[in-house]
């Protein structure tokens, strides 16, 4: 019987990370793989990695990270914002990879049945920097300290005027879908749904690029078996209101060389080996 496995922040632009992804294999022919974003910065690399994984795992389910949504000069695909996201969704469907725009998949293995819900939410700067009470104040503080996410240059919200408006639109689209579900959910999002995991960031002002307060009660409002995320590059396991949260990032080579994959490269989500 297969397992529900997860990884995020593959960042295969780095040769060491690409070699790790080339070496990934399922434990069983029935294993599913959840990919919680940041595969790469350019479409050809994203397509290569997701295509390879789709050939090996029984099902691959992807939620986008901020890096997939970047538009960088070297990328042959120069689409921005919603157009870029839709192009990635089309690519995934061609590869047989499930996206946030597809019906939620029902996992019937051990620990199920559950619905696996890949999410694309984004962030709205509501995780303010310490001592700040507004987006403008928080961004100004980040610029003063020099801790500014590269999204401010590369991630375009077109046709939305701002990233936070795009985030609010995605929240409005996603909430009714989750509310209509009649099974427990495995929520897969690039960012944590609550702010608490960001409190251990070395640079707390970076939290404003890490999620939204609009999702703070989703793990309790919707019946949640587990919440899977990445982005922070701090692989760990936490509990919030009795719900298991797993940060499943591979991260940059300089990071994983230091921490040594404390929970393994592929994280088992179901069957659960960790008590809630």
C-alpha cells in the first residue's frame, strides 16, 4: 500500500539539488507525491522536474511557490502574473500533474480517506514586521533593514494592481471550495496558513512575504488531517490547535548541508507516524 509523501523548495537551479531530484524514487508504486512549490525559477526547469516526478510517482500534486511565479530575464516564457500561473497549470495538466485548479484528489490509502487540496493563496503583507501596524510601514521597515524579498522585483500580479489584491482574490475563490468538502483535508500550500511558524525566522521582517492572516482559522474551520507547506527553508514538524503542520522544504544546498535533512528528503504525511 502506498504513502502520501511531500517535498517543497526543490530549487533545481542548483546542481546539487537537481542531482537529489534525479535520484528521488517512490518507496511503492502506489506512492503519491505532494510538491509544495518552488521547483525552480524558469519554466523549462519546472517542466523537467515535474515531468520526471510524474513518471515515477503514482500521482503528483503541485501547489505553486513564489519562484515559479517569477518572471526573470533568462526564462524563455515571459508571461507575468495570472497569465504565467495559467501557463503553468496548462503545462502541469499536460504532464498529468494535479494543480489547485483541478478537483481535489481522494486518497484512499492508510490514514484515509482524505481529500488532498493543493492551494494557491499567496500573501498580503499582513504578517507585519515587528512594531509595524500596516503594509506600508512594514515594507518601509524591511527596506531600511535591507531584508526585502526578490518577489518585489520578479513576481508580478498582473492584471491585479498588487500582490495583496491577487491574494485576496485567491482566498475568495478557495474558501467555498474547501467549505464544500465532505472529507478531512490534507492542505498543501507554499506558505503556512498561520503566522506562528514564521516566528523563528532569523529576519522576522521577512514574514510579510510568508502568508496571510486571512487563512489563520482554515485548519480549524475546515476539517484538516494535516497541513503541508514550505517556503521558510526550516524543515520541521509543529502542531497548531491540535493539527499537524509539516514544513517539507529541501532548501538551498548551503542550508541542507548544515541541517542534514532532519526528517528525510521526502516527508511521509500519510500514513501518519506522528501523533496529533
